[in-house]
């Protein structure tokens, strides 16, 4: 019997969202907001542009310059966002399809449109 550690399991995690995808928040306080994925984190969460803003009280430092109350995006769990299709402009599930040249790409399950990347 092989015991898998958390580190080994994290290496194989794949998410339905990628960086620069347009996503919609489907549940929670920010429900209905749309933004671009800035970063995909290893702890099953994403940072979405202009969504889930929090205020941070920071002190001045030589690196950042001035301090004060700064607004920044907080992470959202990856299960709370869905990718927006460019054609049907709705939050959709994604599927995989092999194209004619043999590359695998993501497709919209609703309309069949191939998503970039």
C-alpha cells in the first residue's frame, strides 16, 4: 500500500481555470461579478481582478514607498468561479477536444466554441 503525501497530491492537481481567463463568480458575497484571473494558487484558489477586494493597513517601507489603507484582491476558491464563453457570454462548463493538428484544446460544452489557450 502506497501512502500519498499532500505534496505528491498537489503536483497532480489540474484546474478548469487558467491565468487570463474571464470568469464569473457563481456563489458567495461577490456572486455575479466578472473579472480576469490574475493568478492560480496551489491551495485550490484563484485571484480575480477587481473581485473580492479587501483593505490592508500597511506601514511605509523602502520597497513600497508610502503606506496607508490599500485595497487588494483576496483569493476565491476555484469551485466558486466558472469560465465565461466568448461566444455565448455565459458561465459554462469546459470539455476537451483534439483539433485537426493533434493539439488538445478546451471547448465550451454549451455551444462548442473553442477557447483560446
